């Protein structure tokens, strides 16, 4: 494969990849062996399905395969993006520590902007507004003196989250 060709492995039939995406774009089936189920629908052996998925992930076409629970249905109806102004020198240590907390689903560093001092973001989920405040207090304690300020941005509405969706055209 030359440097000018597609980033995806040419040994995979584009039609096969399209069929795989269409088959799984709404999620994997809740069956004992989803890889075998996919294989049956694509006329592939289970090992070939896993190999295809692995290669597509290595090639960057698929970022990850993971469960995506609906936290609202699980009772976690309160959430907020907590934002923190943390001393940059402490971020390599504190970012992973914050991200490992069980009540944090997303944690990442963002550059500061004019008029926006916050550089560490953490999405926090809880069953009540009070629980969220307890978590924020725990985060403040974790960050200690390295944290200069914080706020919480609360969602005004729920956005439908979906992955890649293919239309019906070939």
C-alpha cells in the first residue's frame, strides 16, 4: 500500500465493511456470542469477524467496541460537566487521578482560552443534585492546592448520542 492510498487496509472488501457497519450501527445484539451472530449475517467465521474488527480498529476506522449504558435508565439522572482551573504542572498527575474516580465518565485536558480559565474537564454523574455536590467536594479535595477555581456546567437538554450511521445508498 503506498503512502497516498486510503488509510484503511485494502484487503477488506468495502462492501463487506459497509455491511458490517450497517449490521452493527444500532449496537451489538444481546446474544451469547455477538461475534458469531455477526459472522452468520456476513457469511464469515467468528475468527474472521474478530480479525476484521481488530484490523479496522488498528487502521483507525473503529475507535473502540464498548458498552454504552444509558445512565438515565440506570437512575443517574443528574450530571454536569465540572471544569477546573488546575496548575498545568500538576495535570499529568491529577488528570488520571480525577479520571479514575467511579463517578467520572469523561475526563480530559483542554487549552485555556481568553476569558476561560479552565483546563481540566470531568463529566460527573449522580442520582441527585446533592450527590453531584458531594462528588465535586471530593474532586476539590483530590486536586488540593493545585486547583484555583471550578464551576459546573449543567446540561440543558439530552442530545441523542449515536455512532456512525450509513444511509441506504450503496
